[in-house]
């Protein structure tokens, strides 16, 4: 299974677990105990759901629900989340045909055969096609992808942008009309202790960039 696109030996369990995930609260970790106790899914076929959910991007390697898992639980984002999960988990198939979800079963089987190198009548090929179609039944490929807010760590790596409304004009000057812009200059300074190097850099900066501000 690791070298092939993800599949379930009982593909019908995919629809069952997706319906139950939508109804149950999001756990800290998606474990076998959560699967059996909270989602009431047990047995050998159900145990394969956790590695399957990891491969389509719903769970991290340690079993934590990902943002894709959480987006799926939002009715407004569920179809788009599954579409993204398909493209993630079946990327080898989508590299062959970017519209794999629009293919007939016969043509999809041909793409799976090409991607895996398996015989067309292989049981694994049939299970991959069935698992793909189970996911596809929940997907919405026409929905706009979600734009996630940048993390706090990402935002803090950039200096705040100063708006023109917070900058007072010099005394006696004419109040500018319209939008005021501010900019930030980032310098990559060389690793040197020679002060003359830094003096030359800032002298050039003052001469060529800041002179127009005076």
C-alpha cells in the first residue's frame, strides 16, 4: 500500500467514517480508541482507516487532525476539503491526468494501472478505483479553495506597516491629499566587524534612497 495510491480493503468504510467525522467532535488525536468508542467503527477493515486518513492529509503522522480534517467538518468547506484530499492522496494519478475525477471508471482504471504498474485485473487496482470514487462522492471540485489566515509566527516575522494616517506632516507643510504610503527596507548586512563597511552602506543608503524624503 505505501507504494500505491491509498485504498481500503473495504471501501464502503470511507463514506461511513466521513459521515461520522462530520458529526463527532474533533479529537486531540485520532486513535483506534476514538475510532472504536466515539465513531463506533471496529474490526480489521476499520483499523486501516487511520493510515488511510493520514495518506489523504486528514491526520498528521502522530494522529492529530489537520486543518484539512477541520475544514471538512465545516459544511461550507467540506466538499472543497475532500477535493483537496483527493489531489493530495492521489497525486500520482493527478500527475497523469489533472481531471482524474471526471474520468469514467474504465479510464480511471487505466490511469491507476499506469501509475501503479499493476495488472489491469489486479484486486488492488479495483480497490484504488473504488476508494477514489468513495472520496469523490463527497468532493466539490468547483468550490473555491479556502484561504487560510497566516499563522501568528508568520505574521510576527514581518514588521508592522505604518499607515499614512498615523504620520503627522512637518509643521507648516501642506496636508497631502489621498493615500499615503510607507515602505520598509530590509538590509542583508555582510558578516564583518569592519565599521567602514557599515559606514559605506548607510552612507550610500542615505545618498540614494533617503535623499528624496528630505
